[in-house]
RNA sequence: GCGCGAUUAGCUCAGUUGGUAGAGCAGUCCAUUUACACUGGAAAGGUCGGGGGUUCAAGUCCCUCAUCGCGCACCA
C-alpha cells in the first residue's frame, strides 16, 4: 500500500498534479482516445465573458458539463468538448471604461477608438488567462487544442460571413426605426437587455383642444400634433379621421390632426392620446401606419431640443416639474392622479431607456426567405420560411429536445412576441459591421433626422472593397450575434471542416435560464439559417447559484464567493459534488459552504475506504472474472449492480443530482458502514486479528471489496474526478497504470 | 394584464408511470488508542401551503384560493 494513504486525503497536493497528468495524456482530445469508438458526443462550452473572474455559476456549469462529458467518455463515445471565451462586447468595454475613468479620469472619447480597443484587448487577454486557469482548476476535461475566442480570426470570419449571407438573403437590413437608446451607455440595446422597474409617478390629464388626454410624461408632448382615438369609440364619433383642430398647447397655438386607430385602448384614461412617434414604440407604429411625420424631442444625451422652446437644453429628468408648472399656469391641467407603471431601464447601466428613432442594423425575424437546405422537420429545403418559423419548428419537432416543460413554454411564448432584432451597437469593442460607405465619414446626425443622411454608396462584404475613400461602418455587432454562431463557428465554419461534418449538431447544451432567450434561441436561429441544422439535441436549462439566504450574488451586496477560495479550502471535487447534489437541474441552488465541507469529508472517506481495503486484501490477487461468490455476497453484488443500472439510466437522462446522491449514500452508508464493517469479521483487520471466515468466504469477500471499490471509483469519477483518479492510479490492481478517465463505465 | 415555477422535517432540497413520506446539514443520546474524529451506532423530527374534486388509493392528477419568486407584454 502506498504511504500516502497513511495521511488524510489532501486535495491541494493532488488536484493540479492530476490535471497535468490528464492534459499530458492527450485524452482531452478525442483523436487520442483509446479503443474503438463510433458514436460521437459533443458539447460546446458556453463561453465565459472575458470580464474578469469566474463566479460560482460558472463553477456549477463546468461541473455539470464535465460530469456529463466524463460519463460519456467512459461510455466509450467519441467525446468532444470545445472550450472558448466570449469578448462580450458591451460588458467588457464598459468594465474597462469604468476602470480608466476611475484610474485616469478619462473617457473613451479622450482615448479614441484605437487606444480604447487596445486597452480592452489587453484587459480581455489577462482576464482570459485568469478564467482559463479557473476552468482547469475545476477539472474540466476540455479539448484545449480546439480553443476558440469570439474575436479570433476564425470566429471573426464566421461572423462577417454570417452577416454578409444574411444581408444577401434580405434578412439583415438597415433602417430608421425605434430603438432602445441607453443615454448613459450611449448605445442601443436589444429588447432582451431591458429590465423593467416599477415606478410611482403622477398621471396627468391635459386639456388638448376639445379633448382630455392622459400622460405620465408631459415633458415629451411638445410636438404632439396628432390626436388618436379608437374608430369605434362613440364618445368621439363627431370627430373624423384627418380632421384639423386648432388648439392652444404648451408653447402656443397648434393645428392638430385627428387620427383613428384601433391600437387605442378605449378603456384606458379618456380613450384619447396624442402621439410622440420619435420616442415611443407604440406611437411609432401608429405614425408608420398613417404615414405621419415624426419629430425628435429629446437628444442622445437625454436633453430637450429646440422644439421645447424655453425648455431647450434642459435634461429630461429635470424638465417635468417645470413643464407641469407652465401647463398649470396656462390652465391646461385637468387633473392629476397617482400612478404606478413600469419603466424600461438598461440592465447594464441602470439608465432609463429613451426610445429614439435611429438608423440601425436589424435582423428581420418574420420576413420570408427561401432556405436552401434544411434538416428540420416541417421546413423543407428550397421552400419559403422565416427565422421565427425555424426557431419554433426546431423545438416543436423535438429536433431540439427541451425536456423541461416550463422552459419550453417560456421559449415559445418569447418567440410569439419576438420583434426584429437590433444588432448594431454604438461601441468600439466587438465585431465591426462589415459594411463600407463611400464618403468622407459617417454623417454625424446629431439631431437624428430621418432622411438627412448624405447619399452614399454602400458595400457589404467579407473584406474591405478595393479603391479609395471607403470607410467602414462605425458600429459593432451585438455580442449575441457571434454567440449565436458558437456551436459551428467553434468548428471552423464557414469552412466545411471535418469537425463540422462529424460533430454538428452538438449533443448537449446547458445554459442558465437567464440566457434562454438571449442565447439559446439565437443559436437555433443562426444554426437553422446557416446550416439548416439545429445547434444541439438536448437543452437542459439550469438555475442560478445563489447565496445561502437565497439572494443573488452581486457586487452591491458584496456577498460574492470566488470558487478558487472554496477549492483551496475544500478541493475542487468537494465543490463539484456540492454544486451537483441536492437540487434538480433547473432550480436555483442556494450555496452552503457547510455542504461543500461535507463533500470534502466524503473524499476523505473514500480515501480511507481504499486504505482499509488495500490493507485487508493484500494477500488476495484481483480477479476480474471472479464468480465464486458466497450466497451473502451474491446478494450484495446483485444489489450493487441494480443500483449501477439505475444510475446509468439516470445519467443518460441528465439527472446528475439523483446519481450523485445515490452514489454518495451507497458508498458511505452501504459500502463503508455495512459491507466494509462486516468484512472485518470475515477477513480480520491484519495484522492484528485473524478473520473468522472460511477460505472461500474470505476470497469472495476480498473480491467483493476490490470489485466494488473499482466500480465506485468509476461511477464517482464524473463527479469527483481528482480523488478517484488519484486513488485509481495507485491501486495495485491497476497494473497497466491506465487513467481512470478513459476506463469503461461499469454497465 | 398574460404565462411559468415554487410551497414537503429546524435549514437546503429530492421524491420517476398515482401504491406505506426520503437525503444532506443542523440538533439529541450513546460509543472512543476504531480504515477514517474529516468517525461509528441509535433515536427523534412531516395533517407534503389552505380548501374542494377524481380514484380502491393523491405529495403526485383536476379545480380553486393564498403567499413567494421569475419570465413576457404594456396604456398614452
């Protein structure tokens, strides 16, 4: 017996050494896996953002996927797990800008585009190193030879190719439309990056000629010259569509036009409203339908424009009170009510969203196009479909299997409400849109007027066009655009590589529910459009890791936990096991350090079980084909094997939490507490006691202990790979020094 | 407003097609040169959120209410 078993198990001494052994073995790369393997099993790591360090959520995700990967590898499959990181355009740039502002008091405009991008890249690189170190610490058996970064050369080519192809199919277009403008971040954001916050405010009823209109935002009403009501509203039947009405308004007399539109809710307020198409999506739609002109009231910085007259230049947040006073003085306020509504804020900066009409790039989700090739049932190659249809059919046909009913419904519900996706962002770090304009520079349309752009020639292509005077689009793409390509960009697309042909669609994806819409749906969209395939076969949505009291880990609460600290204290095995047990996949986990401590004890228990078995079976040779079990042992073998059959099925159903607990329980309370304990009577505890068993009882029991130890080590390996490998490598029965990670699963 | 999820032991959570309520942690009592104190043994602890229904049988299926959490939409 190895001397090391005389001391308690020490994860810190072991884990880095074992990870190195695994890496050097080459088995993380499926091309080096031993034995005949045909069936593939592929997972692409959800790429962590290069914004700093990993948190427990990543640790959980790594544990989950690595357990699945290790299981499938031991099942004899050709297992590929591709690592990568995400540039996370806005998130990373914002982080770096914040640091620069803090340390040097400079803004991004002080630095300029090139310098800022350089700084962000440096930060991203450091962050990448930290993150990859952490992922290794977790024991993740990733194929590092296939590492991908969303901004590397291959992935950039994938992004530009994807953009160009979608543009050529007419699905990407440039248009003046209402966007969610973040005045703090100075960029557009997508609908999915909005967080709604409840706000108590006043609701004003204003006199607008013969009408009373309701509004919560009187400060936006300067230019409102269309008054809208439902065509069936009998209260206003005397007014005809298109009718002109002279009235007195905030800054003087105004000619208003009556518009009848069925988008109006007759039951809300007075059933009459005026519209501000430049700053409201609903109003914009109404204005589009009736071809009304649109006037900007608020600029990009959230200040009022000239149309506000005496209020010109005032910040919108300060303007309301002043304007209300004027309205009151003019006798235009009919009444005021207390009112609670939700305001849209930018998830990242916390700023209140000011909708604006801006020229942006969009992906049309409802526009029909001919799909050249499709493997998705219900969508035939060469027929007309839409991106929305692809997203729907991929899941409804179960080409993408979403076993969790609730998330599946949420997905469909989201698709129903999906609008065109705004993919351009006014930041500098990210994939610059592959569009070039022939003109001196992009027109700075400070006032954002529709149609005041210079006439320019536009070129859309993978590389810059030849010739003088071409200037590339300033905007970069929404980070989820490149993320959407992730399952196949990581395999070398647009080249039709061997990997792509062999491993796509991938087998399994396990993202947090937070990004079901942001990411999962985009991958399905992109994979469907570009490959005619689904991106993955099974999606298991997982929950969030929360603090013990159920609160979210966050900087403001200062309750963050660095997984590395936990690993240093208890070992990565304990952390993995602690994260994977106790909660079904999909529910939130409340993180309890005590639980992790318990699994550290478990690793030590396993260590001591081994120590006992090695010392008490020293005189017996391991016999893999042993069959002369005593009646009692035969029963124990049968019970054990029934458990293995059961957990194998559950592993295949991704019910890792059940498996981990059952193995824990079997190892500790059946194997150690009962089987090992009663073996003391049979085998004795050498060198002190002689056992009371007969020779056949002794050999049967010795073999039972050794066999079961092997099986326990194998089945626990996906969960606690380090300690099981460390034990396995020093077992005298493992004469060939094979690594446990490529042993066969015992079922 | 629409939808989803949760509600089970003190705490954190499991509970597969309906068939006698489970685990971990904490707590209680006992043991102490034991493979392991990072230990062992024993016991205790639950009208499964409330109410109603289906069924021979309901934690599980249906209806309803309550509380909490989340998602989507949004009314000016």
